[in-house]
C-alpha cells in the first residue's frame, strides 16, 4: 500500500512539474511573467522575431 502511494505521489509530482513548465513558457512568451533569464528558453528571441515579421 505504501509503495502504491509513493508511486502515485511521484507521478503527480512529475505531472504538475511538467504542467507548470508549459504554463510558464506560455506566460513568458506573451510577456506576462519574466524571470530575467529569457536566454535559456529563447522566448525573448522568439518574441523579437515575431515582431520583426509583423504578422497581422
């Protein structure tokens, strides 16, 4: 029983960590949040390229 709970807890932890990563990348892309370290995700470059292309 205890092993099952540990496995479930580990799975939930990984699931929510992945979910948070996706949400954070989306928020960074739209400029809602910034941790001042955009170089690691490349989000700032993507935003600049999008502005240069001037899509409408």
